[in-house]
């Protein structure tokens, strides 16, 4: 993935200085849920409660995409899809642990990966096992054949264009013994290296059950996915919008302190993420259905929202590169500084990816530091108005 670039932009001032305004209020969002359904459809005696509860939750969420883990009964999944409100379709991985195809004797009982999508927003969907033909030990590392499910799709943006996005649904090796931890580490590292090499400039979203946390490992010490999380600052740029949930103490699986149902975005995708929208839905699902953990799953769903547009693609914007103004640090946490030419006085405005203004002020050559308001992790823009109008991107990562 490419490093986030800085871009200059000139455009017409549309805002009053003392108000927060949304430029594109009519933009539609894209809601995506990742959810471990814990042996979905495996127990016929529970099927009625299970199906009813999941449908109730999905009705309340009204998401556009559901990336599902631990789907056992394929017929039940398609029945669920047919009963959902709206026009949805589903695909299911033709593989699982110890089951290389639907004809394998272990396929029916295997935990499979699934992808449910709203057909008015998502089209040309296809899935395949990722790393199946690798020269490494992916079969072993990914729970004996439970490879990542690589789903290609086109998603409708806010200008009714179709954008290609790649989704990688994962269900990593479980348990916290040394061998399982090493299998997780090796499997995830090969996945990342392969994505870096094969898809260096494409929109990627990795989501599902990583079976480990991103801050501290369930094995003790650094996360098994530290190389992926730390790469938020490297040449191949990734960002996890759920890492902050883990750091604030949320747990995505009942009875355990860890957050293991994560989302990872390539830098080509993160500018579409709505900062702060990633959310664990524990309280919501427990209020919508009774006995959630007993009847539905021991994992709680995770949701995040995206807007498929970018300020540089909106009307009335044209590129105007500027190398005389530099912004640092990037990523930032609580403060940014700008290196300005001598005798410069500029008005600045900070915006999020929805083009909502979050702060304004004045900068000069000698007064060039900005204390940032408390903002969620994500991509932001600073608009500088002086002798020229320039916009620069920067990233907040606490």
C-alpha cells in the first residue's frame, strides 16, 4: 500500500467561519458488519431462535455488507439471506478446516466464511481461497485449510459509479498455546506480504475473527499481528479502526477480556472510513434479542461506516500542489505543526472525511502549531487560505 500522499487543493469557500457544515449532506454511507456467528446452523434444535434473533439484529443494523465467520449450515445461511429485509445475496467459502471443497466429507460440519451483500450497492461479487497455492505453509497456519476468503466486488459510490474493493474475510487459528500463536503469526504475515506484493495500489479491507488482539496478544506480549498494526506508519500503509476499541477496554467475545474481531484497511481505503464509526455492538444486540450469548453467539458484531467519495473528487475541486508548506508529524496525535514560508499569515480550517469542519484559526510563520481537538482516529484535512489556497491531508492516530 502506498504512503498517504499530501495534496494541494483549490476550491470555493462555502462555509461560515463559526459554523460546522457538511459539504455533501446527501452522501450515502456504506455500513459493513463483521460477525462471528458461532457454529451458525449447526444445532437444528436452536435454529428457530437463532434465525429469529439474527434477523432481528440485521433488521436493526440495516447494513450493506455482512462478513460472517463460523457458518456451518449453508442451507440455513441462504434461508437467512432470503428472509432479510431488502434485496440481499450471499456467497459462502467452498472450503474450511480439513475440507478443501464442498465435496469433502468434512465440509458440511466445517466452519465456513460467508459474505452477504445488498445488491443495490454491491455487484459482480466473487470469492476464492487466498494463499491456497502459496509456497509457504498456509494450509497449516490457517487452521488446516481455513484460508482467508478473498472477495472481489464493485461497490456503488456517491456519484453512482462502481468502485472495485477487495474484501478479505478471515478466521484465524484459535487458542493461546505457543504452537497456535506461531501459526497465527506466520499465517497473517504471509497474508500481508502477499497483499503487499499482489495488490499494492488497491482498496483492501481485511475483517473477521483474528483470534488475537491487536494491542497485546492473548499469548502474552506483543500482538501476533504487530507487523500489521505497526505498518500504519510504514511504506505499506495499513490502519485498524478497531484498535482504539481494544485500547479503551472493549472485548468482542463474551467471557474474555480481548478484542479479537478486528478490521484492517489499506491506505487506499482509509480515506473512505468515517472517523470514530467503528463500534462494538454488545449493548445493542443484548437489547434487541433475549439471551444473545445462549441463542446467537459468544462474539458480538462490529460495525463501521464508510463514504465512497474523496474531497479531491468532489465538484469544484482542482489539484494545486504546494511544496512550500510542510505538515508534521504525520500521523499526528494531539498536535500538528506547519512549516510556512517567511512572513506568512493564513487562515486554517480542519475537516474530516465527510467534509465537516471541526476547527478553525489563524497561523503565521512564528505561530505555526495547532493543538488538535479530541478527534477519532482517521484521515483529516487542513485548508489553508492566504495568498494561495492549499489543502493538506494528515492522519490522526492516538
